[in-house]
C-alpha cells in the first residue's frame, strides 16, 4: 500500500488548517519585526524564521489542495501596515520569537502525533527539527545578551525521600510545604506565557483602531495581569524569583503595524494555547492552593475566549475550520 495515496483524515486536515492559520499570523508579525530590528544577529534569526515558514507554507498548501479542500485565507500582506513608528524594542522581538517557537514545538508535536501518512509525518518531523533549531538560536542569543532569565535553582538533598505526611498536599492550612521542582516547571512556563500575553495586549491596545477591540485588549491585559500576580505570589512566598516583565519593551507608539483582525486573533490564540499549559499545571499540582489557582485561571481564560469568539464572529474575522458532513442536510437534498 502506498501510504502517501491514503486520504487525509479529519485530524490530519485539522492540523494542516491550524498550522496554516497560526503560521501565517506569526509570519506577518515576524515580517514587521524584521523591518524595525537594528541588531544584526537578531535580524538574521528573524530572516531565517521567515524563510523557513515560507518553505513550510508551500508544502501545507500542496497537502490541502491535493485533498480538494480550500486553502484558508489566514493572514496576508493586507494585515501588515508597516507603521511609521516602531512598537517594540529589539530585545522584545527576540523574546517574542522565543516564546512563539515554544508554541510551535508543541503544535508540531501534536500534529505529528495524529498523523498517519508517511509524507505528513515526515513534514511535521522536519517542522519540529526547524523549530528546535530556532529554539537553540533564540536561547543562545538571549543568553549572550544577558536577557534570558533561567528558572529558580534548587540545592540538592543528601538522599531520595518518600512523602511522609498529608501536609504534602496542604497549601492553605497547616504547615504545608515548599514547591516541588515538578510544580515549578508549569508555574514558570505559565508566568512567561502570561507575561507575553499581557505585553502584547498592552502594545496592541495602544494601536487598535476600533473601540470594541481596544476594550477587549484592556480586559485581556487585566486578566493576564491577575494571573501573573497569582502565580508570582505563590513563587515569592517560597522566596523564589519570578520572570521579569516586558512592558518597558513596548514603545509609546500609537501607529498600528497590524490589522485589528490579526491583533485580536493573536491574543485569542495565546489565551487558548495557555489552556493547554494550565491544564498540564493542574494535572501536576499536588498542593491545594496550586489546584485552586489553576482552576480559577482556566475559568477566567474561558471567559476571555468567549468574549474573543463573539467579537471575532461579530466582525466576520473568524474563519471556519473544515466541518464534518451534515448527514441530515445531505439526506434532505435527495
């Protein structure tokens, strides 16, 4: 059997659709950032990212068209305004590329995991390798510039130990206990993602052209800020450092480089993607206060995404993914 002649499954079509939508969104932002970046090593990484996605985009289009599905509109040059004033500093642009590369790694891994056809598996495998290369490059440059904040360091215990008390799960009452290394993985990652969401909400809120979008961006900024405070307090109670904020890396420009459609979609993407990370954090939490923090965060994110969905639909900006056939409608047409 020629695996490459198998029809793509709904999951495989869904991943291609998602990769195209999110990829074109990030590509537009990268194309703007490369025009304002003055630091040559940072600019070179962005040029590489743009070239890499250009290659991936062509392959995605080929897969979709071969199956007879319409190629999504996604985001195009019409969503890029190239404003006269720069909105971000060079170092923020580098941090942005690093965080979005992390999102890409997760997306490619998920797409690979649900793919059966060999050519599609090989494609996502190459995408994953490209993302890993970009991840190495962004970290190395951030470290070189002294702008990468590592997660908290622990001092080693003398011997392995077993949990010996019910207080291990207690985060509200009793003596409780300090955070575990496994819990800090998710807390640190979620803090970095929330800091990115807040910073972009601030930047986009300065330049958005419509009142409704600006209002949503202010609300999303406040939601992200609340989440940052919640998890920062948990870290600081254990005398652990938290990632620094990036608000000062946004200029005071009010000249929009992007369409409202792109900016609104981008913030919605970040809040939806965050649900995966918060869910992972909830699953690994073994302290009651952490469980409560994650549950509250997930509920607040759901409220944000509901408002986002309504606003996207209202403006006719939300593209519809491929749908399962409606058998009832088909039968009625006969």
